C-alpha cells in the first residue's frame, strides 16, 4: 500500500533523521547487489550494502537532477517495480582537462512485497519525491529573480535543419530529445522551411497553447521569433513568453552567453548543447533586454545580441560561404578580411550611462565622465541623404522607464528642434509598442547630452548586449542578459593587422580589454547612432544583414523572458 507522505512513516525515521526518505533496494540488473538509498531536500545518497570494505557512498546533488520516473519491468512475471533518476553533474572530461556536465543514470528495483501494485506505488512515491526535491533545488544564482516553467509544460521547439553544418536536427534527436523525455517535458517539434518561416509562424500562433518557445539553431532564428512576437497585436503579452535557445548554428552567441551566466565552466560544441538542454529542463526564467533598432527606411527591428558595422559584420556575412565547416568559418573569414583590412568612414554618437563606468584593465580609452560633444549634433549642418524628407510626428504621450532617466525635452540650439522624443516610424509596429524615448528622429540631430565621437575612420563598430559574440569570443566579461546596457566597442583606423588579430585571440579568454590597445574604445551606453559615410561595409543585427545607411538603437531593459540558469 502507498503510504501517506504527510503521516508517520517509519522509513523516514529508520536512520534517525526525521525528514529523510530512506529505503533499501536492489540493483536493476543484479538482485544480489543491494543499496541503501536516502533522500534529503538537497541530495540523493546511495550506499552499497556490503560486508567488504571499499567505496562507501555516492552523493548526487539534486540541483543536477532533471527528472525521475517509476515503471514496471518488461517481464510480466517480475513483481518488482523500478525507479530511475537522471542526473547531469559536472564530471572530469575523458580526453581533456576541466569538467563538463555528463549524463548519469541511477536505477533501482523495488521488491519490498510480493504485490506488484504495492511495489509500483512505492517506486512512484520515490520518483515523485525526487522530482519535487530537484525542482526546489534548481541552480539559482544569488541576486537573480526567477520565474519558472514547471512540468507539465507545453513547449514549441523550432529547428532550422540547415543551420550551422546542417546537423541541428541530428543534434536534437541525439542529445536533447532523450533529456526532455527524462524531464517529462512534452514538446512539439517544428522544422522551419524558409527564411522568416519562424517569424510568420509566431506572429500568427495561438500562444495560449504554449508555455515556452525554444529555438534549436543559430542566433538568426531567435531574431526571427522575437521580431515575430513584437509584430503581434498582443505583443505585450506575447513577448513575455519564455524563450529558450539550444545551440545548433555556427556562432551560438546567446547559448554561450547563457552558459556563462550560469557560472558554469567553459563549454563548446555538444557540451554547450547539453548545458543548454539541462537549463531548459530545469525551467528557470529571467529577464532579457531587447534593443530597438531603427533603419533609414523607417523599419524597426528588435535585437537581443548585437549591432555591428565594419570588420565584424563583414566577417560574419562573408564567411557564410564557409558554413559547411562550422564555427571555424569565422576564423577563416577573419584571416581573409585581415589580408585586405578596410577602413570605414562614418559618424558615431551615443548616450553614455549616467554613472561612471569602471575603467577596465589596461590603457583603454574609456570616458569616466560624459565628455562635452565635439560637435553640437550629428547631421546638424546637412541633411542625411538616406533619410526621407518628411519628419515623423513627435509622440509625447508615452514614457519609458529607462536605466537612464535623463530624457527630458532638450532644445538643440543648432536648429531649435526638439530631439529627445522619438515617434513610432515603422508602419507594422503595433499601437503601444515600446516608445524609444531616448532617440530623436533619424533626420534630427542627436541631443546635446549625447557624446559624439571625434574620429570618423573606423575598423569596426560593435554594440553588443550579451557576454559572448560567438562560442569562443568572450566579448563582454561583465555583461548580463538583463543589465540594461549596450556595450559599445569601436576600433579606430591605424591599428595594424597583427594588433587586430591579437585582440580577437585575446577575446577568446575575455582578455582583450587588458591588451592596452590605443585604438580600442569601450563604452557603456543606453542609446547610439551610427551614420556610415563610405559605401563599403555591411551592417548586421544579430548576425543578419540589414540595409546600409544610418541606424540608431535604444535599450529596453527586461522586455523579454529567457530560459536560463
């Protein structure tokens, strides 16, 4: 008979500790091997019952447990029942140094009585207790507010079968499918068939049927999903749908960032996939900043990763031809672009954070206080050729709670125009969409409290809001998914090819800010504007190429929700 967990239970006191579930079971493959098993609120302890000395016990932290199931054996004459717990602890790698999550399965046979139903009920009691305890012991970080996606939940998993080396579906079936089964996470698998398929799907989907949307691809598919959600009439509710990422592309920047935020040891390739799958099964959800980006055509996009112009963007797009080799494509693209290093002419301005950023190690040109702009505005003395002639109407009905509160109306003396209120300029942006209160119109000069960069010759400009630009590029060591910041890097002309290569090699360990490169500048900002002058040089948003021309962006803290650890 099943025992009431709330009533007196001799098994809970058998070893003298109230609150501990205790039992003695046999090995699932060998009845002559017996174990004593005890469950506390934080650990499962297994000790082999033997008269001979040797290994005494093994302790599994329930933080590493994704699930447990009870079941009858395949032999109908077997009166015993079984329960199996699934763990993904950090263990030493076989072939290299360091540790990584590795699957461990612990299975026990319950045959306390000759009644098969009673044995199954006891196995189910243990499985239920292990599941409940492991859910409480999810790997939370101190100081982070979490929500949870708790089983049973309904997950839509979008897979781009052509991403990376074309192995995303095989990676899913080989590594993730079984893990979701172990965690009892039901899901529906959707294979994308063409560009913007995911964008169209989530724009029209009935999101009440899903508790989470998970992407198994590179970063481009998540870009589609986020923009599809933001194009909905109910975007405010839709963008609250928890989003998950499973690395199946070449860059996998967000997956690497999420792994880094979990404070886990570095991981790559299948180890990174296993880590992200583990976090998906644990179901912790936190906030994700999004960046609103306006293009010259009045199109508005929402970005979760980066805005790039120059060297980084060119390498990203030009290396597409090497996609079949996987992540090494970026190294190949970097070497090719270094061989014919370009200088890109343009204007850059930004709104620095109000508090003084900490000076990084090395002699980096970081402004500790917002400097006086070199010019009163950008485009103040001539109109931008890329901007439509009609100025958008200013909208002052909405206020946005930004990390930078200095967004009062500013009158710029150069043209006496109000420059701090930004209208909605994209025709398909829905009413009530987040207002970019820090941005003027692209045909208006920037406010006087912005910093205008003196230099106009650049090798690259990179605005990033995650810690990693790729699996092996730790670009912003101190970044978090919800820190409310755009981390702006730019490299000015004059840097040598070896020095630029050294920067990217140092970035693999997050040490580029300590290189002391006089051409590298790092700023923490909440908004920015970039105006290319030269025709060469691509612009990318989250690794996707967009139209060439003036672009500006503003951070929206905590707008989306992200499954993480």
